[in-house]
C-alpha cells in the first residue's frame, strides 16, 4: 500500500480535524463485546491498517503501518480512486428522498433523556488537556494505533479532550472509540475518511458486533486523475497557483510531525469549543420535509434559509459535498465542497428566499466545474505550501506568501458564516440481529474557515442537528 496524499493534503497539518459520531443502541452491550467488534472492524478497513509518512522531499503517503517508507516504490495505486457519486444532485425528489436531495455533507440542546451502553469503573483526567484517560484495563489497541476505551466522560467532554490531542497518524492512529455514558462515541481523523466513511465504519462495527463475517474494504480517496470530466481548473486559477508556487519555492520549507506537535500545543492553549445538539422527532422531521416539499426545495436549502432569516448582511455558506462518482462504500476522504452567498430579503416571503437559496446550491451541485473546484484548486498548490497555510492558522509559522494566501483562502480573520455537512439519511442498516441503532449524532470539527459549523444526520425517524463553535 502506497497512496500519495494529494487532494486531502490540507488535512495533514490541520489542527481541528476530528469527526465525531455518537451511537445510541436499543440495549446495553458489554464493553468486551464492543471492544472486540471495534478491533475487528478496524482490521477490515485498509486505511485503518495504515500510517502516514512524510518523506524528505515533503511528499506524504499512506503506507501499511509495518511498512518502511520507500520513495521509489510508489505505484499507480493512488490513481485508483475514481470514486464518488452524483446521486446527491438529484434534488427534485421530494418525499423522504429530500433527505438525499443535495447530499451536501459539514440550537439549543435537546438531548435524548436516555443514554444506552453505560459503563463504569474508569479513571479520567479533567478536560481540557492532560493525558488520555484510560479505562481499568488501559487504552485498548485496535489494529495499530486505533483504540477503544471505557470512560465516564460525556460526549462533549470527550470532544473537548480529544480534539486538542493530536492523533498519532504516523503510528497509525486514525480512530478512537469510547464506551461512554452518552453512548458509543467514535472520533476519527479526517485523513481516515469523511462523514460517510465513518458511517460505513459503523456499519462494519455493527456487523462485527452481530458476529457476521466482514470482507476487507480497500482504501479510496480522490486524486486529481480520478476527478470527473468537466471539472478542469480554469486557466486563470492555473496561472495564479503556478505564481504562488513559484513564490513559495523561493522560501520553501519541509514540515515534520514535530511541527505538527508544536501547532497543536499553541493553537489549543487558550481555546475551547462548544457543542449544542437538537433532536427532531418523527413529527418535527415530517413537518420540515413537508414544508420543503411544498416549496420544491431540498431540506438542506430549507434549513439554511431558516438559519439566516434574521441576519442583516450577506451570508457566506460553505457546504461539504459527497464526491463519490461510483457509489463506493470505502473509507477515505472523498468529500468536496461548494459555497454560496446569499442575503436574506425580508421584503420577500420565506418561500421565495428558500427557492433562491436552493437554486444557487443546485447550480453549483449540477456543474462539475463548481462541484470539484476546491479539490482542483487546492490540488494545484505545492504540497508543503498547503501545510504552511495550516501552520499559519495555528500561529506557529509565517512567511509573506503563506500569510497572504492564508488570508485570501479563509485561514485568517475573514471566514465563512456557516459551514454545513448534511449526511442526509444514513445509508446504512439500523438493525443487526438483536442489535439496533436508535439514533446517530454527528459533530464535524470546527474548521478554520467558518464561524458556525453544523452537522446533520438522520437515522430512522430521528434527525440530529449539531452546532460546533469556539467559545468566546
């Protein structure tokens, strides 16, 4: 295994990059069974048996965790990532299929009163910071650096502790699992995959819990060669990226995992995040779907318009989008993204506003030039320049070119108002023999380029909407 980190390179030195999901099952499950299922699920996914290496020339690769880096051994394997579907652009179907209408993927708390899978007898350290808490039997290794642990920390406490504690991706640590009083909590580094990838891991985990035999799942990612036709970078941006690359090469620096450690330490020293969670029951979800259907718009467009209806100025909204073109169910970061700008017009009805938002979204979702632009653009930048952008954001590196480019690309003070990831209706089974997933909570990381980060996912008749922000 040797895959060059290309379009996902911006995730390598990002200091806020952990995707979180929390599962509530229909009944308590002994910790030992959960741990065994987690271990087996990790062994099924190729990416969770890998590690990240940064080579002397600055290029970075996924390799097997027990494999020695060899720059000459790179094959064309990484080009076998012609993934991803356009199913999400089918935004005209308006029943429950509205949940899948645009498949765009990145509130006061209204949490479920019951929490399953309660465990006890655990040692913890207070949030924030500190060493990783361990269960009575210690930190449980799964595969290589991956782990499943007992804890008494809540979901928000786990996020607070783990988002600031760097994943040792150079040792193969991509996913941390916890048996918590709030449920089964899974926290994954974005280099292991996108939101859908974590859902597919959950499917494997539940199948293993049910005693099923699970097949091996190859790693998939999006590289520039695999992006669809009609998504070529416009010439003006080719010229710009070439110009920036030439300027960067004059001062180019190769960054290491030591730089990554320093970035985490500085960035999280005086930062805290806050998560709010809202639960929509069947009746509430049905009402939202009906309103969206009546306006002939997607549920995501409806919810975005509702979020911005009281704002005064123009809103810059980023939406993560599934980039799979072949419907594969592999783990790997196969997400892309679009953005729309809209000023809510109070002189018009809500329906008129929401239809305009929907039209703006659909225009970009249906055109590969917009849909894959961010991957093409970032892929054209020098790999180490992308590292420098994240280290600029963390406050532990600066150069004239990286500083100016960071401001231009939203790594500075001018960021988007909203980033939203709607995983729509989870496309995994909810029942596995005697085990059933009652609901799923999805919390994206607080990305560098947005003030308010929303995560949405529906399981069965229950939808959760989370908001993840930095505390003032």
